[in-house]
C-alpha cells in the first residue's frame, strides 16, 4: 500500500472541504426555499458538518492511496 505525500493529502482535504461547504450551502438554501425557519446555529451546523466530512474524505481518498489488486 503506497502512501501519498502530505501536500496531496492537504489538497484533497481542501477540495473535500470546499465540496462539503457547497453541499451545506445548498442544504441551507433548500431549507429556506421550503419556508423552514433557518436559525443561525442550524446554518452553521449545516455548512460545517459537510465541510468536515468532505475534508476527512478528501484526506483518505487521494491519488496514490490505492488498494492492492490480489488477483
């Protein structure tokens, strides 16, 4: 199993966080569209949680982190 460089992991974390943030913003926008009262705490959690998950996924799924093919 090969390990990726720290810069690749950092880049993956940044990209994952950006994608997660975009998903959170869409979630807050959709909630506002359906006339659901969006409090500040909900908005922060709805944006921060996907950003954190995206950063974690971005660090684990980077180029160079492949599983060996045992065939």
